[in-house]
C-alpha cells in the first residue's frame, strides 16, 4: 500500500522500523505490517514481541473487510472514509482513485484523527479493520456509494455483495 521514501538506506530502515512500531502498537498483525513497511517478517515479529510481550496471534487472516464489519460499525466506516479523504490535499474526483494514491502514513494519520474524535471506549473500528477497508477500496474489492437522501458516502459493496445501504438514514 505504501512506499516509504528516503534516499539514505540507514534512515529508511529507521523510518520503516518506527512506522512498524506504530502499526504494531495498533495491533496490526505482522503479515499486514510486513506488506506496509516492506520490512523482513522476522524483524516485524520481533517488534511485535517487544511491544506486546507476547507472540503475535495465529489464525486465518481475513480475505476482505466484510468479515470484520457488522451493521452497527457502518456509521463509523463512513466517518473514517470521510476523514481519510479529508487528509488528502487534492479534492477528490473519484474516491477510489484518491485512495489509490495514498499510503501507510495517511492511514496512520486518519486513524489517529478518528481515535481522537471519540473516547477510547466508544472507538468502534480497530486498525486491522480500517487497514482492510482502505485496502479493499483501493483494489476495487469494495465500492462506495452516495446516499441520495443525505448525500453521505458509505460502503456499498464488498466482493460485489451489497451491504446495508446508507447507515445514517437506512435507505
Ligand atoms: Zn443517507
């Protein structure tokens, strides 16, 4: 999703490690952290152990965001998409295209803003979920729709399966 840029190889490694640490603090699993940072997976697993004092969780990885989302999460999904798009300077013509141009730093920024908007108890979406959400929109696995009634944007389909419609007015 992201290509962390830096000309100096030593600095680049430091930068990657710092980003990996932030992702792991948000409990993004090692396989996804490896993809986003392009670090060696052994190194990523070592950071996980250091940060959480335990081994990374085992088990199947979700194939899309759909398995992580429930109907009650969908308002927050719209809020998160709006935040994500708002931190990107150009005005979006096409949401998928805009999301395609962004990367891990935007994702971290958007998640930080999202978390700061709510008290920690009322945060609905975890970082793993927003990672899959943006990934799926980026690669066309998920599509967005705009509500004809309230004009808000919402997650419309994942893997061609329609979701629940606009979470704000249930149309
Ligand atoms: Zn609506």
